[in-house]
C-alpha cells in the first residue's frame, strides 16, 4: 500500500504533524511521502492508495474558522476515487475546519474516511494516534 500526506503549513505545526503521520504509516509498512501542497509529486499521488490532507486553522478566535489558504487546497491535483483522510492543526478552536476541509477533498474526488483536529500542544502524540486509527480503519 502507498500513501501521500499533503499539507498546507504556515508556522510549521501542520508540517510537523504531516511528518509524524507519514513516519507512523511508513513504520507500519505503508510506503508514505509527506509533501507540501506546493510540491506534490504527481507520480506519488497517482500511486497512492490513501491521500491524507492537512491544513492549519485560519479565522477569528471562535468564528469563521476554515482551512488555511483553502484556495491552494482547492487547486490541488484531482484524487478521483482515492480513500482520503483529513487533519487540521489549531491553537484555540478548530470550529468547522474539518468539515470544510473534507468538503474540499471530496470536491477533488476523494472518498473521506475520517479526520482529526490536532491541538498544537499535542501534535506528535495525537498525530501518531491518528495514524494508528487510519491503519486500523484500513486494516493493515
């Protein structure tokens, strides 16, 4: 099985979470590459059985939360028919960011099987737990 973790990061938190998810999947035997939304390898994406997409939470403290730089995510390559999962990193409140990110991934053709909001103070442990949940869901 192959996977790609595509992320949009502003301060490095989302990149860190993406790297942890990719490392956990790789450790379990899933060939996984983490890639910024700006440098997605189309060959890796085409070969992926699972596409994980992550973004940071943009918006006011408790209103208007959305995936950061959603325009870039909306223009990512098409992922028709692939299983997908989403994650966001946040500091205060993720609001409906996961729902909005799931909608974007669905619009790009992905079949979203789950998602998680990761608080920036618990990135590593919660990202690892999310990867474990993905592996259980995929029964690897």
